[in-house]
């Protein structure tokens, strides 16, 4: 069965302390990987799409990378407003998104 | 552009009552989706519509029905609500063309409590 696993479940960082979030998956024909940000009480907000191993995307303090078995969301010099839950979702052969359970990120001023 | 809109934002039902959750998108997307989000379980697909006139079951379809009213609107109906359907419901839409999978855009959610 295809699965998506995110780690850690929760992460607390000091403002300015860089780190990475992980999304690993069992592959049966990966067709795309998506990163979302979700604030409390709101819907997921799209961040990045990655389609093939070696691909990288950047936006402000965030950088997403993809290998054959996992993706990383790197956060450089985070600010308190980066606090949110970050969700990873993968599309396999059936064209439906499979979501991980997310990493809850807290940035302490 | 409003993106994806959902109504209502909050709803409390008694067991056995029925209701319809409404969703509309103004991005001219072909595909629309309904998810539920429960603590510790992530987002799970209930039903989806790849294009106007088609609907298919997702991972957790039992107890729900859907209608793709037109290209813009996709509704989710609970015929006889049960406490297990207490959840946050999200509608999403995406483009779909030539086999390439595009990102989905989500609405703000409906928080449903069944007592």
C-alpha cells in the first residue's frame, strides 16, 4: 500500500534557526509531490509542486527538494510567521493525492 | 477572484439529520474534490469529480453522496448524519490536462459537529 510519512510530527525552533522537514513515501509510480502550509482554522495553502527526482523549488525562506524516496522542505532563518502545519501530498498512479499527517512547526521569537 | 468558496463555515447536526455542503470555484478548473480532515489522520478523499458530469469514490465515501452541478459547483450531501462524520470538510479544485497532475486549491473548510 502506498504511504506518505512526515517527520517530525512537531518541531519547535528559535527564530533564525534553520531546519528541515521530511516527507518519505513508498513509490508505485510517483507522478508528483506537493507541499502545503495550513494555518489553524484554515484550508491548506499551496506552496510547491515537484515532479521528478533532483528537482528543487524555492520561495522566500522555503526550499523544497525531491529524491526518489523522499522530499525535504528546508526552512532558512525562519520567522514567527512561518509557524504553521506543513503538509506533504503525493500523487501515485491513480491520480489521487495521498496526504501525510503533517509537521506542526512553531517558531519562537 | 474568490478561489474556492464553501458554505456553511460551521454546522451542528443531530444524529440522523441530513445536510448539503456547498462548494464553488471561479478558476475554471475541471476537477473538484471533497476531503475530510480528522486529528492525527490527515486529509482523506471522500469523492472527486475529474470533469463536469463525472464523479468517483475516494478513500472514505460511505455515508456521503455528491453532485457536480456544473463546472463551478460540487456539493457533498450527508443523508443521515452520524457522530463519526464529525470532522472538518474541505473542498478543492485543480486543473487537469494531458495527464499532468496539477496542484489543488482548497477552500476554507466547513466544521461539522454531529451530536
